[in-house]
């Protein structure tokens, strides 16, 4: 079973000006503007970070760990997402970046790109199973998994039930440290993340009962100190790193995961609205000739995450340059049996519009919603603080809004009062 709701995306009320930009961009209609401030409905939020990206006042933010958390462990392992390599230009090679992480206080580095290659091979084997229903949908993006849970429950059984590269990297990094004789309680693993959804998947995991990641650091938070460390480096050297091949590196951008599967009919879609459209087509059964869907919530994949520094198109060039330097083939074979890569927990449907626990009352509220929707203007202007007339009707039924929150209905009410006073 999943843990209780946890969300890394939060609101800074002091910065929010109630502009309603966010309500129009949220893919699950999780935001309202009430009393001049945005309100995030936790049951609906999937932590995609779209609101962080589009808020002009930076009122939305992701709660991540600070670099100081690594001091809680004696042996500190950095798990850099491959998108980190796209943040720096050609002057800063992958080896230089990883050495810079050691300068920040880490004792060892385990590339998530290495784990991505392992996940690729496990996926290739998974897709050969004749009993699975296709298309299979990648589960590497936590925001997409949450989107399927709340909006497309019929697709839950299509999710690839293989752990994400982040979780595989954390487990293998700890295994390597244990083999060196380091006590388990002294080992800490820290993912360097481009997105808020990864924070949520660590705090409230859907792959395991407990995540093997001990902390999540935002790329944007370590960018400047890492850059300063790299500028002071005297020589590159690999410091004993076991580096991934180019396949693991390219996972950071859109198409990286699917192209690594070598052959077949695969779709790579990025941007949460585009993902939503592809999932709708999947539900309708129009993509049955597709074997695999790589779906990433952020534009240009993880390179466009809300916690990165570089423009995703520039980062894409940087990443491509680094991938060209790396060996083409995957660097190592999967370790152990298949079971260690399979989810140990169950992803379940998370309804976002539960009107009432009592079925009869729920039906009554649904009927009332339909009636309200019919009398509302249907403009979906957002001026009421809800993203659409339908969601305003829901809010009214749930007691969170009133009919005259709609400016058209308010104007009609004023006109009626003025007419009655004449």
C-alpha cells in the first residue's frame, strides 16, 4: 500500500498575487484561487512542477533537502541524475563534474546513468513477455505515474513495473558500500534532482515500501557551489569512478529511454499536456500498434525539469556532446535476479473527485453539479478562481465556493437587484 499524501510542491503565500496563471496550466485542476491567493488541492496534485515553471512571481516552490543533510551520514554517496551533465558547457566534462561533487563533501559517486542502462536491459527483457498488454508505459517519471493514478486508472496495468534508475542506483550504491565493509547505518545516498516529483517519490514511494534514497538535492541549489569547486580543480582524473556509457547519459532527454531499447514501435512524448493527450489516445485504444510509451512530464524531458538551471535546449546540446565522448555500449550487465528490479508495492487508483462516501449522496451531488454546469456560462475564463465552469460547479457542491464567484452570475445578480429597486 502507498503511504499518505506527501507533496514537494508548495505555495509561498507572501509571493502569490492570485493571478490565476497556475490554474490554467495545472493538468489535474489541482489549484484554485481563493481570497486572492492560490490553494493547492493535495489530492489532485501530482507534483509535475508545471506551476513552478509558469508562475511569474515564483510563488510555487519545491521542498528539497539542503546540502547539509549529507553530514548526517559518515559515508556519503552522490547519485547525480544524467540531466546534471547538461547544465554545464564543454569546458566541464562529466569526469570534472563528478570530481566536483567529491569536493562538495561526498565520499563516492554512483551515476544514475549506470542504473538507467541496467533498467534498459531489464525493460528489453520485460517487453519480450507475450502476456503483457501493450503499449507498456514507462514508469521512470513519477509525475506521469501519479497522473495515471488520478486520471487514467485503466492504464495502471500498463505501467512498466521496473524500479526507476534512481532507486536502482541507490540500492546498488549501498550494496557496493556494504561490500567495502561500511556499516549500513553509516551509508547515505543522495539524489541530485531536476524535478520536484522525485522528491515526492522518495518521501512517498510507489515502487517500494521505503525508498533507498536518503535525501534529494535540487540541481539549482548545488549548481553554483559545484561550479566554484570545478573552477578550482587542477586536473581531471576519474577518482575511481565507474562511468556509464552513452545510453545511460541520453536518458536525461526525451527519446533517450525509448531509443535505448533498439527497435520496435516506440513513442517518446514530453510535456505534461502532450503526455495527457497520448494517454487519452491509449485509453481509447488507438495506439495498440505501439509497444512502448516513454512519457516525461517536463518539456525536453528531465533537461526541462523545474529544478534545473540551464535552458533545456542548451542543456540538450551539452548532453549530446557528453554522450559522444562516452562509449556507445552499456557499461555493465544487470546484477542479481529479475525480482530485485520489480516493484515491491502496488500502485492504486487515487480518485480526485470523491463527492461523498455515501453513494446516494454522491449521486445527488453529481446531479447538482450537472445542473450548475448547465446554468454557468461555459466560458472557462478562470476569473472565479477555478480552472473551468465544471470545476466551479464541483467547488460549489463541495461547499468551497458560491455561485456568485462567477462574475457573469454576479453581474446578473446585481442587475436583478437594481431592477427590483427601481
